[in-house]
C-alpha cells in the first residue's frame, strides 16, 4: 500500500508524541542547570584571573619604580616571574574545567535544526489536511477555536522555507506573504532571517506558481527585479500569470489546488469525515445500545455497555471497559521504550513513513500483560468470544504534533508474507485518553466516526467470516490527525490460530 512513498530516514523525533514533547521541557531544565554550573565555574575562574592580574600589576609597578633591572640577577628573576605569570594567565584563560560541564549535555538528545524542520513539516501537513487558512494557523486558531499561540515572523519564516525546500511553492508563497506582513508589523526587525532572502523566496515561489505577490514589498528596486523575472516567465505562462493586490490577504484558494491533485476517493472521504466529525456519522436501523453480560454471571452486576456501529463488518464500542488505574500503569510501563511508529509495506517491510503514520509506539511484554493485566485479557475474551493465547502483544501509541494514521487495513494481504498464526481476525482498540478536538477513528467506506473516549474500546472483525476469510474491504480505517490534546490508544489483535470460539460469536453480531 505504501510502495511508492518516500521514507524519512532520521533518528528518534521529538514531535511525534506528546510524551516526547513534554520531555523537551525536562531536557531544557537539564540544559539550564548545566549552563548555570558553567556560569558559576566561569565566574570563579574569572575572579581568580582578576586576582592574579592584580598581583602582577602590583609587582610590575613596584619593579618599575625601583628600577631593579640594573642588577642582572634581578633581571633573570624578573624574566622568570613574567614567564610564569603569563603561564598562569594562559592556564586560567584556557582552563577547560568549566567547559567540561557543557559535555554533560547529551548531544544525541539535543533539539537540532533538523528536528525543528521535521516539526514544521508536521504542522504543515496538519494545516493542509484540515485546510486551515494560513492567517488562522499563524494566529493559533481554527473555526473560532484556540489551537495554539500566535506565531511570530521567525516561526512563520521556518515553515515558509520548509514549504519551499519541499517544492510546495503554493505553501511557500502563502507563508512567505504572511511572514513579510508579520515582519512589517513587528517593526521590520528580525534576528533570525534576512528579509532580502524572504523576498527572494516569495519572488521564486511567485514564478513557480504563476501568482505575483511581489506587490506587497513596496520597493521600486524589488519591483524592478521581480518584474524582470516575470517578463521572462509570463512569456511562457501567457494568460496564467495573476498579479494580486497587496492589500488583499490572499486571492488564491491554495487548498483548492491541492484538492485537484488528490484523486483517491477513500482518502478524500477520510479527510471529509475527520474535518466534520460526528456530524458525518450515519446511524442505521442496526444501530443499537444495550447492557451486555455475554452470558457471564459476574457481569450481571457490572454489564458491558455495548453500542453497535455496524454489522457488516461487525463494529462495536464498549464504554468504560478500561479503568483509570490500568491506564496509568500501562503508561508507566511503556513510557521509556517508545519509538517512532512504522507502517508495513506491501512487501512486508517495516518502514518509517511519517506522512502515512506519525506517532510513537511501545509494547507490553507477554509477562507484563499476564502479571498486571490478566483481567483485561479476560474482558477481551468475554466480549469477543475468542482466546487471547496467541494474540499479538498489546501495542500502545501516543500521538504528537499532527499525530495520525492514514487509512489502512489491520489484516494482512497475501503478498505481505506467511503468517504462522494466520491473519488478524479481530481488532480491539482501547482509548486511554479523551480528545476533544478531532483525533477520531474513522471508517471511510462506512461513513463511521468514533470519537476518542477515555476507557472505551472499539472492536471490529477484519475478515469475511461467512465466505472465504479474506480481508473485509469495509474495515479500511484511519486515525484522524490530532489538532489539540494528548491522544493515547492501545491495540490488541487476535489471530485465527487456536480460536475455539468460546461461544457462537456470529450469533452475537
């Protein structure tokens, strides 16, 4: 499915999970402590150097006054004293003791420029997905909701440059214009970029897109330079060149350009459902809610809260099935072994493809699951009627900046390699946190939207159980990009092998 996608080859990324982003604050505190220690040592060193220089000046003035150089022995003493004094000064000046403290900073964990660029790409993907106007994105709002703080000119410039380097010229011209206007409003001062470079990016982006935004500059020299380029470019583009009024924020519907380039109907449906949320959900005559005991006596006092979403394939929600103490225990166990989430290619290879999946993943071992969450295994077996003996290890995911998972199937295709335990017959997805703004689980083919509700579990069966056992086409699903909030989920997949069907699950769907 991801055969033609470009891979992101990089080390662990900060922006792909809220857990990592929160740890950035801890890293910053570590850095501040190191710098404070460095300044303390440097202050002590400079005070010592100042003291030595004072002693040298005092000795020097005394010798000059007494004019002791006429005594040859004294001349040697003076030369020796000067030599060793300068050695002391040089030693104090070049003392590396205070610099050693800076080595405490873990450079592998440092927030490099590459990390900032990756985060900017994530923010840009989020903007394009939800079609957030740049003027709103830069102001930290979307549909009258606050989604962050306002971006200054430097931060806008970073996104503009990333767009340009990725050949997203409509994005670079849009962010470039708003960067220039913000720079103007801030008094025309910036320590992080050269405004002439910004103008050049806008001019080149205008040339590539055919939209001339250079009229905002208000400089005759720049007008002449831009006009010279467009004199050549317009000859090639002819009537496709558009000159815009600088007083207009933007006269170009950039997102309409992107829409014309996207021809995947399932991805289009996915974006539509993610953008409009629960208002797009279609309830059918088969949609029901009930208290369910699953023929378990002990569940008479605490029945499952079961809700049907669809019956072909069977998709259900179980509310309040995962408890707060279990959630915190799970987070504690996996937090220190999370890694960037991967996707499975059509050849069965695990790849890092951030535009298809962005988040951090960790797993509970079988021993940990048995020791701490045996009752949870029992709950899964009760609601599914299947054994967890050969189930896949619990997979925990935390999403970060624009965290998402594009539409995919949980079941394996035949060309993805032999699976000794068979295919993933069922998926149980637990929500470990609630997300207020977006971050839904969506089934595009069914028009189904499931909000992230803490403690709930989403269950569906991946295979055609009445025919050939192949993947059910309607189980295509995805995780909408998180706009704000901290989304945690946990998934367990049940396999075909050794399923004794503890009760007739077909009659319960």
